[in-house]
């Protein structure tokens, strides 16, 4: 999958024109903030984890400055925070590392939104490539990501 699938997903919602593509990389929080000319905290980074105890793969979308707190993660998911290996992300999640987003992912991937995002009116998640983003309100992010819930793991 990738940006084409994300654009097709957003086309069904009538907002594909809001997807931004850049001439430069936006694969990291810092690079995305530079490409968008915004503060790094407003980048909605998608972190992919494997939950062995539950046999699930999840994405936690968090603010650009947020760091996963291992104790909070374990309390929420009854498992330790084990990120999916870089070379396995695309196969497991559906998007390559650097472009992971909570849209148009593999059907068995669960999405959660971290409360660290609630400090901002709008945020910028990636759109399936290492040079894309879309600005969404938190309500839109919740709707379009099909997030299961808000969590506090950062």
C-alpha cells in the first residue's frame, strides 16, 4: 500500500485534495515539521507495535514530541512496547517506515490515538509515503483513522 491507497481512501470521503505531497522527505517528525513549516509537536506520528500476548499489531498515533512510557503502555495493553522491526513494517502494517499512517492499513491492524494529541486543534499525520501529510482536526483524525479508542501511553 502507499499514498495511492490513502488518496483513494480519502477520495471516498471527498477530501483527497487536502493530501499534501512534498519535494522533500517528511519521513521523520523533524523533516515533516520543516516541510509543513509547523512546530514538530503537531506532527501526528504513527508508531507501530506488535502485541505478542494478544497476537495483534497496532498503531499508536501520538504527538511529535511524545515518547512512549513503558509502564503506561504495559498497563494499557498488558504487554511491553515492542516496535515492529523496520524491515517488517510495510508487510505487517501496509505502509513502509517513514510513511506509516492510520489510514488504508492492513485490515487486522488496530489504531489507537494517544491523548498527547489533544493539546492541538489540528495535527499532521503522514499519508502512506515518506513525503506526504494531511492536516486534520482531532475529530477528523478519530473518524478517518477508525481508531478504537483514545489511550494514555506517552
